[in-house]
C-alpha cells in the first residue's frame, strides 16, 4: 500500500513537468472508489497548477474557463501514477482507470484493485475534499509536530502505541513499515499502551517518525511489490529497514532475533531487547 513517502515521491516525480500544462482530454475507465463528480469532458481546456500533497492525497489544482477547482487523487491499496511526456502514450490497459492528457504529457492512474480515487472539488476547503481531509493529523515535517503534540494526542488512549500512530489523526505518514521503524529507533515496544508514553519518550518518538520518513523520501520510498514513481523508478527504503520484514534475523543493534506479531491485522516487527514497554 503506498504510504506518505511513496505518495510524496510520486508527486515530486511529475509535479514540475505538469505544472502549467493545458488539459487536452480526460478519460475515465472502470469506476473507482468514489465518482469523479463532473463529466470528464469538463476538464478540457483547464490549466494545471502546482501539485501538492496532504497526507496520502495529491491535489491537482485546475483553472477552468467556467470555474476553478482541482482533482483530489488517492492511490488506494495498489494504485500508481505514471507520467509520459508528449502525446504518444500507449493505449489504456485493463487497469488504467483515469487519464489526464495534457499538452505536456499524459498522467495515468493504474489501479488493479480500484480502491483509489480521483475526485473533483471546487477547493481543498470545500466538500468533498474538506470532508476527506478533515480527520488528518499534522504533517510529520510540520514544525508543530513535536513531542508535546504527540504526547497530548496520545493522552487517554488505551490502544497500543503502534495502532495509535497508524490512526493518522495525530500525525500522518507513520504507516505500518515506518511506524515499526520509528518505534525501534525510539526504543519503544509497539505493544505499549499509548497513554503510558512519557513526555521524554514522546519527544524521541516524534524525532524518530520524522527521521524515518525523511530517510524513506531520500530512498525513493519503499517497494515491496510493485511501487514505482511516475517515471517507473522503484524505491529502496526496504533495503535499509532495521526491523520490518526481518523476523527471526538478528537485531542490528543487539543481535536478539527480531519478533513478528499481528496488531490490527497488520504485521509488527520489533526487537524484544531494544524496545521497552
């Protein structure tokens, strides 16, 4: 499943190329998670603005003669975006469900499972965008995201600390792989009750979340199966993982075998020696 680093890597891989382009045609394939919200022909002639990201959503602002707004895109569980310069892209395949052909190239959403989405909204502050983005926590690189913010958000929560991170309402971007890695760096057992995290440990965890996500961005994200950016380049963060996917292998710090448990139907990897409750 593409997480925040993969979505940001995707954004960076095509945002400069498409900014300022004019939409020549839009095409819808099979239905995605939510309806587009207008006829694709209404996008013709729109000018593309600066592409931005909020959580795992991408925002493509579009200026139209009649009205401005934009497209909110989500990659779902298996989606990917590809950008092909020029107008000579291959014909759409069975899993290509949205095309935005511009005078600079084709932006194509491919999604075998169709949990992704492309939704028109008049603004980020207007519905449906406002509703979809309303429950998201702070961005991990927001200066306001620190130990105090994390500690306050976890106060009173009885769930395990890892599940609290995955919820995304305190901070976005700490998906399964990155939550495992951040908790290891902070020396925190993923089973610890969120409300029992002390202020000093919350500060260490906030720094670890930010550090892991920065490392993942540098590595181009994580490719466990088929993630690639808009130019077809795979990520390599999985090669740097300290605990994720390393069940039974020695901890790189102390040599204790890495353990795997299941939390919230997701695999959790941790070192029982280095990470304390």
